[in-house]
C-alpha cells in the first residue's frame, strides 16, 4: 500500500490541462513532452505526505517499462496492454482506498505522469482540424461524462480479477468485462467475480456466441440468483460449487433445447 498521498487535480484543472494537451498534440508536440512530474499538488493538503518528483519519476519509469511489445492495432494487443497497465499501477503505485476513489488522482496520473500511456490507447480524433481527446477516457467523471478513466478502469479490473485475467486465452475483452463488472452489487464481491470469471473461461468458449455471450447470460443469472443470498457465509468451496452449478445449468438448458 502506498505510504504517500497521490497528488490530485481539481476538475477545472483537469479539464483545462486536457484541452492544453489536445492543442499541443495538434500542433505537433510529442506525447513525452506532456509529462510533468515536477508539479506536485493536491486539493486536500491535510490528507498526508505527498511524494517528491523523484518518487513520481520512479513510478512512471517502472510502469512504462512494463508496457512494451504490445501491438495496439490488434484486439489482443489492446487487451494485453490494459491488463498489464492495471497490474503495473497496482504493484508499482498501489493506491490506498481514499486515493483510488478520488477522480482527481486518476486525472493527475493521466495528464501529468502517464499521458503518453493513455494517448497510445486513446489518441482521439481530429474534427475540423482540431484534435479532440476522449475526455471520459482521460479524466473520467471530472469531464462531466461517464466515469471511464482508462487508468482507473485498468487498475480496478486488475484489483478485482487479478491472476484470473492472466489465465484467459484469449484475454478478456470489453464485452466480458462489462458483463462481469457492470453490476456494482456483484462487482463488490471479489470472491464471486473471480469464481464467475473462472467459470466463464471453463464453459464459455464452446457455447453459442462464444465467451462474451455466455458471460452476459451467466452474469444475469448470477445476479438473479444471488439477490437474496448472503454469500459471505459461504466458504470458498461452497461458493465455487454454487457458481459451477449455475454455469453448468446454462449448458444443460441449451443442450436440452438443441442450441
């Protein structure tokens, strides 16, 4: 767990800095020139000690070093890049809960520390001669739009699913993540989600529509079945048996229908 408070940007700062980045990139500035680890700021000075620029540099160097060799023109490359990014943030920075829940932390990491990392995945588009970066992916909820901060999302997926993601072949994609993590009531239960992900890998590939379609139907079934259950009282083995039974019930149902 991080021993320092991660710097933060206020919403107004993040919005302005994102616009500045887009303008500079549109003028030909390369992404590495957007990095600025010397500015250490927070909207809550009493929250705890801040890192110095050397520590922030160390975070950046360690994370960037892990993100080589991915072809972002392919789905496989994009999925692998996102997984490794989430793991790197978790292992290198390891945000404490109060930092991870603060939108300004993720905006700071996106705009000041890892702008080249975000740009590689979400480069935006040029409209009427002006580059527009996807604000929801760069600064999440601080943009006033849906909270889809790329860094936060990648970190959260790794925090919840962890090593199960590594076992997936092919790696989990957006449709499967949406099915598994789209319901907050389920996503809060790490044990359940990891067991569900394991079942999706075991049963989904051979089903009509593949893993993504199986994941969608399976997680809807899990949500319906667990609505009135107190899962905390189940042992790991009991929870695994429950999830396995629900997954196999879908397979049996389709077999009876000849689907």
